[in-house]
């Protein structure tokens, strides 16, 4: 696919040549993507706390999987509810609720003294993560110009990875200062509890920052609040463009009814629309390639093949840093070469690197204590392959999946489609994360071999089902 010509509109202009208030756009995007940071932090904080959780709650492999993956069930229901609630209450209102859920979860998980209480508060946090995961990118898509929408929506993934890396850094700093994740820290409490309480800081910032950004103009038009929508759009694109864009949004909604799940069915065949299947492929296969095993279980994984806890936490930080660099490359490329080529590159790269990791782990030996151990000559290969895998994911499926889900559906069905795709994404995430401790105990090579096969299959599914959305206005998306 050809790249965008250098003669096209600049970052300070929309596709039709209108001047864009980039300072206002940047401020809105900056606030919205704090939700991505919280998404990443709340997801990644569990990595590094598992030794403490197992000791505190006397967990089995299945119990460990449930404590780690409980948040993902909350995420599934949060994502499912958020898409529809956002059509009723507004994008910003639901994001404010998610910020409050982050605060409640941070306080409760750190204070939990039983596994059940911990799981309940992780579920609460998951509701917030699920809501933020679908609403932040769609909110960004609805307030940004089409010609730079991909780049600005990709900032969401950078903030997700920044949140993960922030959690890894905080976990490392606390564990290193205390001596280990289970050693006493402030107030005589173990360091792993403080890892959860640290989330209060970004959650509070997210809540107060949301109070100063406007509601999505597309939501306002759908609710008949044209004057408010025009005021926001005029501030974004100029007075003349504000009125014009209100008319475009109103025209795209003309004759439409209140959004409902039946919109996801083809009116002729009464089967799920092809575009929804495309969204489901993106949502589910983003998880079936196993990326969150690196982010949720990275510390446990590297310790299981011979690295110390301290070194494992450092590897997490390295992976997070490389992920951010890969996302920066995505921002430079996504509006130039398009979404589909990046997905294909990512699928191919992940299939190869996961295949190498499968081979590396197949050579591991078992120590007298039952732990796996890689040969000193194989360990570095596994480490390089794992980090190349992380780079390929964050160059492609990491940010592009969220960008496409936020923009690929027509206005009428966007909320319902996001509800279904978000639910499917988090259920797949739960299944992969919950099963990993059990699968790892059975066969680590077979586990990574499964992820490699899924990455290979995703390549052919993208070729068949995914259509390019680069440069299209949201009102032009077809179902």
C-alpha cells in the first residue's frame, strides 16, 4: 500500500485543509490516555507481587492463576458495559466512573488479607480497566482529525506500556529497597502491598484531569445537543468547520434509531456482520499470541529458568522500555503505511520469535528442586527472542488493535460492537492468563508453541478479513 504523500495535510490541519487547534487536541489526548496508563499499571502491577501473594494466601497453581487473572473477568464485564453505558451517559462520564474504580481497587488489593477479598477488589479494578480500554481510544478517535487519528490513537498504547513499565519500576524499586517483595517496608507491611497502593497516585490524577475535558461531540450530536457539540468542534477545528462537522455527524445518524445489539446483525442474512467478525478476530488474537504472559508472569517466567528475582524485575523494565520504543515507531508509520500492513508484519514477526522461544524452552533441564534451567548459551537467545517478540507486538497488534476498534465501526453500531469485542478481548485475556501457570507446569515449550501457532494463524486472518481504515472519516465507515 502506498504511503501518504508529503503533499497531504500537515499535523495542524484536517484532511479537508481546515486548521486544527492542536494544543486543545493534544490536551484532550493527554488526559484521555491517562486511562491507558492506568490500564497498563493496574494490569502490570501483579507482575512482581506473586511471590508475596502465594506466601500470604498459600496459593496453588490454580489459585495463583485466579488471583492474577481475576482482574480480567472484571475487565470483560467493564468493557461490555462501558460501550453501551457510554451511549447513554457519555464517554467522559463513564471514564470518570472508571477512575473511581481504580482508586477503590488500589486501596482494597493492598489491604486484602484473604484471597477472596483480594479477588473481589481486583474484579473492581478490572471493571475500570475494561471501561478505560474501550472508551479512551474511541473518545480520542471522536475528537481528532482523520489524517492524524491513527498517530494520536496510538498514544493510547504508549501510555498502556508506560503504565506497565511504571508498575515494573515501582515494583523493582520497592522490592530492591525492602530486600525482596515479601520483606517489610513502610509501617511494617510487606513491599508487595505497597506495590498496589502506589496506584492511588495516577488514579487520582486521572480522576481530576477528566473533570476538565469536554464530552465527545459525536455523543452530544447523538443526544440532540448540537449547540454543545458545535462549540467543542469549533474550538477544535474553527468556527466554520464546527457547524459543518455537526451537519456531517447528524447526516451519518439520520434515520438511525437508538443503538441496540441487533444492529450487529446483517439486516438481510440476520447473521453477525462481517465487520464484527473482523473486530472479534483483532480482539481475540491480540491475546491468543500470549503477550500478557510476558507482562503478567514475566518475573515468574524468568525466575523459572534460572534468573534471580532482582534480575527478572530488571528484565521486565527492559521489555517495557523496548515496548515504548516500538510504539513510537508505530506512531511514525501507522498513518503512512496503514493499519493492515503493520498487523501483517507483527503476525509474521511474532510467529518467528515465539517459535524460537519454543525451541529455547524445549532445551531446558530440570534441577534437583524441580525448577527449569536454561543452558547458559541458550538463555541469552531466549531473552533476545522474547524482547524481539515484545517489539513486534507493540509495533503492530498492541496499538493497531485498539486504533481499529475505535474507528472501524459505523457510528450507529460503535457502542454495541465495542461492547462485544471488548468483552471477547478480555475473556481471551483471562483464558490465557489463568491457564498459564497450569500449562507452564505441564509443558512450557508446548505453551509457547501454541502462542506461535496463533500468531501464524492471525497472519492469514488479517489478510482475509481486515480492511484498511487509514485516512477515512468516522462518518464514512461502512458496516
